């Protein structure tokens, strides 16, 4: 993975945590967004641990450029800034996860593995702020004929459960199907909607009005 932070001591600390974990290796470090974009293009990393506020190119711009290329590494944003605009913009820029820098090492390592495996992750505090943001600024739901019309009724149900924060096992228990069946539905809906992971699916569920802040499905 690539560790990106403008503070050398912070970079070294994160790199030490990652390198001490079996199966995880830091292949490069960067102190600004432009260097991170260049390193990501080399194709040696699966995950970029990205700070937001940096001199020159910031983490949001770097994330947008890195995720714009097919087959590029996935981005896990890690920052002390948990303000709404950073959460929302980082996820819209293509980040697959967002954690605060006060997360425990175990949480960080778990998040890296989740993102590397192709899924997305949000810290609970970040999820709350994201939902609060939608409550204030999310646009009204689009008219019929939107992207959700591509989904079957069951896929819409699964998308709704994803947006409520349920795991595949929890979704299966609620819908009375196996975890494998849920996984198939998740893969199908992500493919139909052109999404990378559950984080993007959650954003789309709110933006299209499938679910409202507070977890209430829109009728």
C-alpha cells in the first residue's frame, strides 16, 4: 500500500503499523497529493491510505485522479478532520472508506483489508455525519426512469439494507435467504449501477431517495 501524509512522523507511524501486520506491506510513501498520484500510477499498490489536508494537491483531488483510472488502487481516507464537507466530498471523489486518525490500529488494519478486498467501509461517527449531511443538502429524488429502475425488486431491497448499514449475513437473515444469495444480489446491483462498492451504493440510495436520513425508505 501507499501511505500519504504531509507529516513525515505520521507517515512513519502508519507505515510501521502496516508493515508489522502479516500480509500487508507499504511499498511507498508520499507527502503530497501529486506524488501520491504518480506513485499510484506505477501499479504497485492495491490501497492508498490518504490524508486530506496537504500542501499543493490535496487528498480530495488526488483521490479523484487515482480512482478515475481503471484498475487503479482503492483509496482509504484517514484524517483528523471529520467535518461533513470532507466526508461527503471524499466519498464523492471515489474513496472506498473514511476513518479518523484516532482509530485504533486494529480498526485501521481491518479497514485496509476490507478496502483491499474490494468493499467499502465507514467509521460509525463518519456514517452519522454523512447521513446528517444528506438531511440538509441532499437533492430531491429524481423522477421515474432513474438508475434504480435497472434493478429487480429484490435488488432494490438489498440496496436498501446496504444503505441501512447491514452486513450480507444480516441482510440474509432479514430476507430469509443465504449469505451467498445476498452476495450475488450485491454484485448484480453494483454491476448494473456501475458502482465499485457498498459505500457508493449507500450514497446512491440517499441521492436517489430510496432511503431518507434516519433509515426510512421513501414511499
